[in-house]
C-alpha cells in the first residue's frame, strides 16, 4: 500500500515543481502551455488525497511575476499600516530603549572616547539606528505561518498559484516598508536631538546600507519562516520560537555590538551563523566602522546567508507539503 | 459593564463571600493553572529553560560590557553585579507573580475582561491567577542565585543593618516592579491599542536598574531614577550595602528608603488600578 502511494507522491511532486516555475514566471514552460491540462497535485501523507490545480494562464512571464509580487507586497504594507496606534506605542518604546542603551554604551566608551573600534558618535548611531531597524527587520513576534499550519488554514495558501515562500516574503517586504516609515524614522530622528551621532561621510555607504537592510529583512523573514515551518512537524512550536528569540536577540547585536566579543568569536558568528547579518552588519555598514571594501564584503556575507536560507525555506516547504495532513472538513 | 446587576448571582450583591470560600476559589484557580501548564511536559520544560535563558543573557550582557571596560559609571564589575542581582531577582520574581498582567490589553480588546468582572472575586487576583506563569519560576530562581553570588563576592562589610537590608531590598524591589507592572497595564483601560508601550517602563525599568544610575544623565536620569523611583530598587540599596557614598549626592540613608518607596509605588498602582477599572468600558460583544 505504501509503494503506490510513494510513487504517486514522487510523480506528482515533479509536476508541482514545473507548475511552480510557470507560476513564478521564471520561464514559461512550453509543456504546460501546450497541454493546458489540469495538473494533479498530491498532498497529504500517502493517504491518497489528490487535489487539482489548474495550470496558470499561458502568457505568464517575468513582468506578471513582478506585478503579482508587488501587489502582495502592497497589500502587506496596507495590512500593517492599519495598526497606527500600535506603531506609535512601539516607536515610543524603541525611543525609550534608545536612551537606555545609548547611555550605557557611551559610559562604556567612557573617558577613552571609544570601545571596540567605535567612537562615541558611532556608538550613538549604532544604538538609535538599531532601535529603528529592530521593527523593520522584525526579529520577534511573527507567528502567522505557524498559526495557519496549526489551524489548517495553510491549505488555502497551498492552493494559490504563487509559491508560499514567495507570497509570504512579498507580504513581509510590504510590512517592512511600513515599518520603515513608522518605526525606523522616529528613533532615527529623535536620537540626534539628544546625542552627537555619526552621519555617513562616504556616498557608497548609503546604497550599501539600503541594500544591507533589504537583505537583512529577507534573511530575517527566511529565519522566521523556518522557525514557523517547524509547526509542520511539531505540534507546539514554542521550543524553536524560544530558541530563536534568545539566539537572535543576543547574537544579532541588539544587546551590545558584537565586536565587544573576542575577535575569533565574532568572526565565527559572522560566517557560521546568520544572526550578525540581521542587525549587526547593516549597522556596521551605516556607522562606517570599516573601509568601503570591507563594507561590500559584509554585504556579500549577507547575500550568501539570505540566498542559503531562502533556498532552505523552499526545500523545507517542499518536504512539508508531502507530509502535511490538514484536519477537518 | 462595571455593575452587571442583571446577571444571576449565587449570593445577593453586597454580601461578601466568606473568606474561606474565596480562598478556596483562588486555590482552585491556581490549581487548575498548574495542572494545565504541566499537562504538556515537554512544552513546560522548554518554557522553563527558555525563560531562564533570557535572564542569563541579560547578565551575560553585563559581563560582556565589562570585558570591554574596567568600570562603568565609576563602578567595578563586582559592585555593578550587586545592582544586577538586586534588579534581576526583584524583576524576575515580580514578573512571575504579577507580570502576566501585561496581557490585560488583550483581555480588554477581546472583552474577556467582562467575564472577569462579573465573577464574585476580585478582578486583579483573578487575572493574576488565571495565568500565573509557573514557567517563570526558573527565572526567579536564577535571579536569586545571581543576587546571592553577587552579594557574596562583593566583599561587603556585614553589619546587622546590612543583613536586614539585603533581605528587605529585594522584597521591596518585587513590590516596586509589581506595582510598575500593574500601573502600566492600566494604560490599556484608556488606550486599548497601547501594545508594547508598557514594556518601555517595565523592561525599560529592569534595564535601567541593572546599571549604576551614574551611567545615565540629564532629564532622562531624573525621570527614571527619581521621578519614577527606579534608583531605589537597586542603586541606592547597593550603595548602602557596599558602604559607598553616592556620587550623585543623595545621603547614605537613601538606600534604606527602598521599602518606603515600594509602598508608595504600591499605593499609587492600587489607585491607578481602581480608577482604571471604573473607567473601563467594554469593547462590546
């Protein structure tokens, strides 16, 4: 009984892959265009439940893909922009913590005027931009996917012609866009009123910083997606959630700049874990702690991590779909 | 919704429940909580470990900072650790006992607070017992351990007075942080969407009390340390324990003011709670 099921699963699985490629518009597969038939999509755990997904329109192309992605991102922006009061409360909280952390780090710099390669102005920028970026990168508090897996609502995500990783990423970029307006600006504007801050002195820093933040958002989304996706296998995702919250807060550079650690430890973290790429690297790029060449290198590290984690997300999602059993009618 | 007279009640309004009956009801609430939380063993253990992890990292942060500098605001690592110990032990215990009040915004938003008000028990004790987070026990124990180690290694010149203070100060800190939790939660009676705003004073207060007050400056220091009274949670008692004069000029007895400050905070929080509950308007069905 298992072997026909497994065969069907692997057969159908190949179809799903080609379907995804068409849906994403990366390459209009002629096979689909010719046949235009209904593709079988196998879900469940060899139980034999098969759902039919209609092949998307034949004129799928890259432009359409971008329009779809943009539309989902726009709706993500609007969805989060409805919570204006929460944004005000959050911005005030970030600002209070900006004061707390800034005073502590300036005390660390003390009379010597600097610590671990940062001067006083750079530390101030590090703190205030960090408080602003926290909500943009959003390390914590995203359980949408885990909730939908638990309730079974994720089934409707799987029926859509856009890959779940892609559509959730688009929503998250929209969310980050709103956070950039509502949560990044207030601390970044308040900080310089009370402290001397370091402003970028070299022009390449600005585009590098923007790129770095974008990569951090994508990477953070990928990590959160993976943590949430453990719900496919575990009934209770609190364990992975807690580990993620602990590790990301400490190792992303939120509590203290990671160069405060011994060099070997910091290097190991930077190349061995995705955490510094979430916050520490964008902030290091912004405060110009290193030369432009090193800044580019740091962003390259982020590119590597973002690509690896997104690929892992798709792999995990593929494996998960093969074992997902949605309860209920 | 504060006076749900139309609802059927077990006993006529106005006549209080006998004290023993009320205690039994609270005990039943607590027992139900304990059983439900321990029902999922693995989750419970994970929660215990995760909760202690967060507090461990707070202490590690202080250690890392002292890896870069030899003194912070004029205080050495050993001296600062006494403040960290007082702050952590007090905050973690208050968080265990009262911290879940920070879920009040959700109760107000969803209307669950209505159900709490119609029951013939105090609203605040019910809320605290309804989800007493037993998983935070690990955190409170760790906080206590930090305090014991810090006080033990700080080279304190023990006098009977200081022994009394080292026992009183953490208790006062628990009362103080508990009051802060309750007082900040009442904001949600007026501003339902206040979200994480309360965190800026609760967790912000914890961060503030983990460092010598001398680290901070200007109006920010004035507001947090003296306006809200956070200086009396850890900084002033630590100075009294260590026998150091306050570089900011407060007299030596300021460390002994901690219990009085805590009582004032508790009174203010109780008032804020009463006023808040009266002001409460249900969000509707």
